[in-house]
C-alpha cells in the first residue's frame, strides 16, 4: 500500500513539474522583457541575411560607421504568420539590400533588438506587426551607421 501511495505522489509531482515547466517556457517565449520599451534605435545597414523562419523571422545587418568599422546586428521580428497578414513575403528583403531599421534595442547592450519597422531601398516603410507595439516608446531618431556606396 505504501509503495502505491509513493508512486501516486511521485506521479503527481512529475505531472506538476511538467505542466509548470511548459507554462514557464511558453511564457518566456512570448515575452518582450529583453527589449528596451523606453527607447528606440535606428540603424542604416546592409542586409547579410533575411531569415523567414518560424517561430520568428530575423534580419541580419552589417552596420558601418563613418570610419568603415562594421558592427553586426541580429534583429528579431515577429512570426511570419503575423507578417504575412501585413503583406510581407519571404522575397521582400534580399541580401545586399541597404535598409534603415528601427528597433527596440536589447537591454543587455548587445547589437540587436526587436524590429518595429524597416525602410527598404525603394523608400517604403514596413511594420512587422509587433503585438502591443504601442508599449515601445518611439524616441527621437538618431541614426547609427552610414549607407555604403
């Protein structure tokens, strides 16, 4: 009898660990806590890769300063399902395109962030459909990087 109760309690414990572990992972996945909600950063850069992948798309940019020093930015986007609803396609951005990207920067100071909008070479501005985009304060634009010839 004692063994049966121990097995039952162990099963309940494992079940609870599984449920809470999955809930924590899902909650963390959909969090924007790693991004600065109080400022935005705008960068001019050259696209090295546009990843049209689930669960999130990514824009990889090389950003050059006036002295030709390069910093690589990895910029997260929303899900491709949300972006498709706004008219995005996997062919919208190509490697080599020079773009202007406005993002909520990473709080840890690394070169990257959450893309809020991007201006393509044709001048068209595309938003990514970030949920609760209004929680990200738009600060006066200070552009980092120069367009390459």
